[in-house]
C-alpha cells in the first residue's frame, strides 16, 4: 500500500474524533519554492549579521570622533582605518562560518540557544580583535576594533528580529515539517513550537508512527514528503520505544533532514555531548551534572556574590523606603522563614513582611471554616485571596519586592540568584524522589518557576521545573533566566 496525501493529518489540535485532513496543496514546484524561501530567510539573517557589524563600526567611529574633539585623542589616519575595517571583515567571516555551522542560516534554533552562540562568537571575536590591535599598527584604533563586538549581540539580535518579522510576513520564515507522533504527543509538541515567539517550524501535517511505518516503504514516503514541500520531519517517540529504531531507519532512508524529540525521558538535554563507535554502528551520549563540577560551581558562586553585592549597593535607597513602609503598616520590617537549602540544611529565608503579625492563626482559622480555601492550600500551598496579606504586602508581592532581602541570603551563600524555589520542610513530601535534585543546589531568588507562570503553575509542574533546572544547569541558563525575570516581574505574570 502506498502513502498518499490522504494519510496526512491536520496540524491543528485533535478533537474528540479522528484528525481531519487538510486541504489538498498545490504540488507544482511546492518543494522548490519552500526551499528557496528557506534559503532567502537564511540569507537575510546573514545580511543582518553583516549589518550588525557595520552598525557597530559606525557607532565606534562616531564615539572616536567625539573623543577626538572633546579629549583630543588620536583617531587614526585613513590607512589605519582601512586596515582596521579589513581586519574586522576577516573576523566577521570567521564568526559567520561558526554561526553557519551551528545552523543559524539554515535551521531555526530557539532564541536563547541562538543568542548563546552569538554571545560566544562575539566574545571570541572580541579577543581576536584585541590581539590584532596589540600586534599591528592599529594600536590607536582599540575602540574601533573592540566596541563593535561588544555591541554585536545587541545589534545582531535587533536586526535579526527585523529580518524574522519580514520573513514571517512573507511566509518564508518557518520551515514546513511533517510531525510523526501519536495524537497526545503531537499536541504537546505543537504547544512547544507555539511557545517560541519566532518558532521555526510550520507543521503541514501529522501522522502516527504506525501508519508511517506501514505505508512508507520504498520511495513512497520520500515522494510524498517532497511533493508536499516538507523540508524536515519531526519525530516524537518515547525514549527506547521498540518501534523507534524502525521508525528512525525508515525516515533516514527518505533523505529528508529530521529532528528527534524523545518523550518521557528524564535525561539532561543541555550539556549533552555525543560520540560514535563507527565500527560498531553505536551512538554514545555523554551526560554530566554541571553543578557537580567544582570549576562551574565556583563560577556560579562568583557570579552570585558579584551581582548580589552590586545590586545591594544600587538598591539600598529602595531597601530603606520599603522597610519604612512595612514598619508603618505595623510589625517588623523583615522576617525569616525556615527553608530547605543545599544538602538539606535549613536556613532563615529573609523577606519583607507582607502579612499581618498573627498570620499563622489567621490561616488556621480560614482553613477550618473554608473547605475551598483548604483545598487550594493543599494543592498549591498558596491562596488566591489571602486574608493574611497587608495592603503594603499586596504591592510587594505583585512586584516581587518582598524578596529583595534574599540578596542577604545570597551573600551568606545560603541562596543563589537563580535556583529552585525555596521550600519549607513540610513541602518535601511533594517532591518524592525529585527531592535529591532540589537538595543538590542552592535555592534561588528567581528560577524557572518564576519565569514560567509563578502562582499560575501547578505544584507538580513546579517540582518538574526545579528538577529540570538542576539536571540541565549551565551559566548561560542562569543568564537567560535573569534576563527573563525582569519582564516577568514587570508584567506580573502569575503574581499573587
């Protein structure tokens, strides 16, 4: 039996019945047009990176001229300027080769992964530019050589965003893909793709693994994929499922690029490296817990201490004002509540007081007389309408300013800027076996829970996020969470 367009399933969510069939596409040059659109979008990103360097050079030139007129600094002659531009173009070529090898101009990597690689490339370029400046006759062109690469992550991100917006409007940004997965898995993957603001995959069809294996023998699968313009296959299968080996072999034979998204796997996804024993046709995946590596743990501690110290100095006036407001509301300005920390040790987690002094008594009386509140407390350990919270406390909680004193906990090495959500001893039972992950890291002022909905997130989901963070920790991951925390706080996502 041969696979046909009728076997493709609509990319929308499945309803109560079977999946519906999409409208029959026009097959005339469909694959070629999709491919040319992908190439055009990739070329646009390459031009954006070139424009990012040019913008940096223009800014550096402007700053150089201002410093020359104000301070009388040497701005270099035309020959030195030409040599500096030549060096910069050579460095840019290396940067673009690296980014191209990471799939930036061919694939559609997620935003934060792409930004990490751009920052890494710009850092290396900065070091090379500094070396060039000290080893050539362009020693008086340091600003012109270095500033463009300091600005490159920002200028590149802005220009790339413009290219992506235009490509979206033209319908050439997203790569057409076929999803091979069971209905529930396919629905989950569609949510994953839609959660990325500039998702690079456009699902043109879905099909179950069994149907694909049954009907895609020989050239049938490849012919249908090409006629529908499918440029990539996304496979969502359970890790180690019996049919996964046959499915991967079948898709590999089509010659179409494919992406595998393992399901129901607790293996780390960041920091994974691969190797192969070619003579035995064996793939080896290497995993290592980064938080157990002394050097990386030391880097995390250094970042915590450095950033927390700077934030304390800058925010001292804010501390004073908030402490005064809380004191005027009655009771002490701060309080410490017992939390579980690294290796299971308890510590006093500091906060600005946001509740009435007799909060424990008020809570007990509420839970005794209100079954709905008792159920909500049991489920999330929080209350949507909490009578214990004061007027000032409501403001502090909405803006997360009640957590500012936890910077003191960070300086004491009891907490980290980023980490699992601090829990009380009574909450350990909700973590089950996952408590081992929690105890292996310092709890954080912010974390995945903070930027993933906060109080709108279910308790099991919080546990999952905390465990995922520990298994997949990296320095860049912390940087990304810190960058996402400010918008989450300003927009008050899930704040109570």
